[in-house]
């Protein structure tokens, strides 16, 4: 997937050190930037919409329960 394109994926919202990540069902993850969320979303299935800004980095526009 090229940079600067719209991104929408469903996965599990997790914490990896200082970062929030979207863990994908088939393996792998996306590191999330600019996230504002409620703590109760951690560990749950969410839909993330945003833009890919790096190799594994997503600038988040919205996160909602999936």
C-alpha cells in the first residue's frame, strides 16, 4: 500500500510500549499516530480510518468500535 492513501482496517487495539497499535487478525500491526480514545477501547475490536504516513504508521482520523 503506498503512502498518503486512505486507510480503513478492523483489528484489535493494543498498546506496544509508548505506542498504540492496530493488531491484525492474520498477523502484523499498524502503529497509530494522533489517537484520541477512551481506555476501555484497548483490547477490543475497532475500525480505524486514517491515512498511511510511513512504512507501518497510520495518521488516525477516527476510531470506532467494530
